[in-house]
C-alpha cells in the first residue's frame, strides 16, 4: 500500500512562490496517474494539476494554468507542484493523490483517486 506525504506549504505574500512535494512510500507510483487537489472550508475538493504515468501534465483551466507546474522525480518517488505568482484565492489545503488504477490517464474527479496524503496548508496574504 502506498503512502503519500505532502510538504512545502506555508505562508507567502501574493506574487510569491512555493514548491510543494509529495513523497510516496510503500510502492512506486510510476504506473499511476498522480494528482494535486486543493480544498477550502467553503468549497469541495478541486483538481489543480495532474500527471499521467507517461508524463503528460494537465492543469485546471483558468485558475492555475500558466502559474502552476507539476513534475515528478521517479528516482525519488516524489511529485512536485511548483506554484508561482500566487494569489490570495490560492489559499487552501493542498493534497496529492494517486489514481485508483494503474495505466490510466489523469482525471479531474477526486473520486478516481484512492490514496491521499494528509495535506499541506498554503496561505497567500494580500
């Protein structure tokens, strides 16, 4: 069973950057699509970015595309989310997750992911 652990969150001013990390242990995620999601108390968990097992990335349109970038380091079994030009509306708890089935393309539905990290808080001040 894979376990995921996010890190890298924190408090940053608007316009700043953060890089989130998601370290997987227990088994490799190399055959699974990975996703980053975020959630606030007022909104349901929403898709932010994802990457297929073959390295194709997908981003939530409008909200983060062009500012966020997902990448993986399979040698470290780690997924990253580079977040630039952060805005106050990016404030949320960020989660990484693995798709429930191997060799699947990235999906934006959180129900397609069955393993989640504990989340890391990102707060962007104006």
